[in-house]
């Protein structure tokens, strides 16, 4: 019995050896197994997916010719395929804040997801819990003094207060604030917003104060200056726009340099627009971005911020003559196309510019808003 088992075992072993010798030789390198699907290299992939699921972003107070917001909105839509619902493009900073308050319980199309307001409104947004924190991926390259450390708001761009002048109507283009009191400008000068609520109009009053004996801590001379202008009949109490300057209804507008330069491009010589950065009272203004605490589309809002603070988004603003908040970072990395830099006015014109602190702006806008009617007495309307 044992011997039979021995021969049987031997036969099985010999047969196994013969079969092995007949098998094809092993390849020197086995073909790689199919790789498992890799995780996306895009750090924003999950955010993009969540934003696309929401399908829409609602913005407010973004005229297409303001800082090239038209180009930014189209770039965002093309890149991510979201719909952008645009509310009241001519609204001021105060209007934007009121829109958040009025739509706290509204998830419909009148509730803004994001806002772009004057620098001085930052503390109010936090104090009244109107915005939610979010830090974009380029957070570290935003200057520390231009952002809330917790991410409730962050500076986006800046410019200086300028005179936009219809040179076909105005024979002698004013070069400084004192010129605006001359009789030849009767019925010609207007704000681009209501100084009781508009950051842009408030900064024009602030700039006039600096040119007339005031300081960053004393804006009252600016109110007195506009009182004189109003009493002389030079001030027109309407919110001026590109159309009003083109028609000669408000041939001199006090507005940010980037808006004035954009109008000059858009009108293309019909009429001829001159943009003057005054010799005195050169004040710079920073605007800030924030996401509504009640945003109906919070992921789309975050994705919008990521787009605006990417190199692509920052250059969109620069195309609209706005200095993006990450300008120094872009310049250090040679990320600004030469043709874009060449479009900007001479840096010498910006050398005298002063940047008020957020506390100084808050103090100034309170004085202006509360005393505009009692001192100046001009009820500025659309």
C-alpha cells in the first residue's frame, strides 16, 4: 500500500514538472494593472461641484464698466458654467447692505450672495453679523492691513479720486479742487452717488477736505467746500453716470479714476473725455468683498471669491484700470502683461495719494452722512 502510494506520488511530481517546462516564459516586465481613479489635482474640485449644484450666483451693484466687472462676470460664467443674476448695478454700498438685511429670510432672486462695498463698511458688516468668513486660497498674498484676519471681508482693488470731464463741453478743464468753485463751472459738477450712502461720493468729500485745510481726521472742510459749490450753483444734485457726462448734463463728474478711464475708453472720443487726478487732495480708496451671511448660494459665492482673487480675476480688474489688491504679488512674479501696465496712468500721479485707515474712514463717513443735508443742503437723487 505504501509502495503504490510512492509510485503515484512520483508520477504526479514528474507530470507537474513536464507541464511547467511547457508553459510560456514569464515576461520580463508584467503589464501594469489599471490604475485606480486618481483624486482630482484641483483643490477647488469639491467647491466647484457644490457651486454647480447650486447653479447660480447673485451679485449686486456691479456695473460692467466698473473695474471691468463685465469681463469678470463673463469670465466666471465661461469658466464654471454658472448663471449670474445681477441686481441693481447702480446701487451704492449702503444699498448693498440694506439688500442683505431686507432679504435675511428670502432665498429668492432678490437676495444677494456677495457684496462689494467701501472699505469703511467692514466693521459694520461684522458687528451686525451680515457676512460669513471665508479665506480664499490666495489669502496669504492679500496685504494684512487690507483684510479682516478672520476672513469676514478682504480688500479687492483701489483707485484715486479724479475728475472726469467732457472736454467738448468744458472749455477749461479743471486741474484742482479750487478750480471747481469758479463761476465758469456753474451747473456742471456732480457726484457719482449720494454722499449719504455712497462710499465713492463720501470719498470725494473727504478728498475735498484734504485740499481745503482738512486732514484724515477732519472732514468738515470738505462739507464746507461742497456748501460753497452748491451755493455758487456749480453743484448738480443728481447721481451722475457715463450717459449724463456724455450728454453734457453733468460735464464734470467726481469719481474714481478707474471709472473715469473706463468711460473714456467706452466713449472713444464721442465726446472727448479727459481724466484729471487733482494736484491736491489725492485720496485713495479701497473696496472690499464679502459673502452674505444669508447667501442663498454660499458655494457659488465662495467660488466667485476664488475666481476674483486668482491671478486671472485680479488681471480682469487691472484691465478695468483698477489696482487689484494683490498687485504687488503679481508684479513680484512678473505676472502682469506689459501691455496692461502701459495702459495705467503715470505712477507719478499716484505718488501723493494717501490711504485713510478704516477707523478714519468710518469717522469721516459718519460725519458726511449725518451732516450732508444740514451743511450742504443738496438732496442728491438718481
